[in-house]
């Protein structure tokens, strides 16, 4: 009878199989622990709608394709999403012009009637002059711009 070689796999295959059975329990536990989101920022009027921003985390912007972005949820407190033709969010010292924002799909609001999501255009690192700018256009062509200040803990000290 052929003798089986004493390899790592043959010595530990049952232990490794047991580990594979335990891993789903760990992942189930992790998935049932809800993440803690930062607070919702102050609600502000932008044209005929009132919106509030909520960052998805307090981490710095991340690279997304060829851009740097920061994720936000946008709560529609008053007004209707159907009244908005298009809306964009960017982070910087000033709002980007609408014709520049329309060139790409980064920074555009998308989602449901009560909650929108956006990958806001952001610099790779914030400066004290930066704000979060929301540029909104209604179906009649009117444009409105609103800004929120960045939290102080987001701005690097050095």
C-alpha cells in the first residue's frame, strides 16, 4: 500500500475545514453590527427644496477612477426630488460652474425620493478655505448654490 506523504495539507486539512465552517459565523456577526454614521449636518434651503447633508464617514476623500471623492447622503426634508433637474456637490474654496460639472457623472446626486447619494468631487486633502458646495438647477433653468463648512477635525493641522 502506498504511504501518504506527511505534508502540511495532510496534517492540517481537517483543522482548515473547521475554520471554513466557522468563518460564516464571524461574517454574519460583522454584518449584523450596524456602522455608526456621523451626525446629519444642518438643513438648508436650496431653491425650492430644503436639504441636509450627512457624510458617510469621517475619513479623508478616496480615489474613485480618476477623481478624488467623498461620499454623502443628502436628505430631502422639504420639496420634491422631481422638481430638481440636476444637482452636484463639490468640495473646495468655491463652487464649480455647472457647465464644468455637467461634463462628468462624478458629483451628481442620485437616489430615491427621500434620500439622495453623491460621490462629491473633493481635493485629495482639505484646506481651511474649503467648503462643501451644492449646486442645484430646477427645471425652469434657475440655479441655486448653497454651502456647508467642513468640520474642523477634517482639516489637517500641518
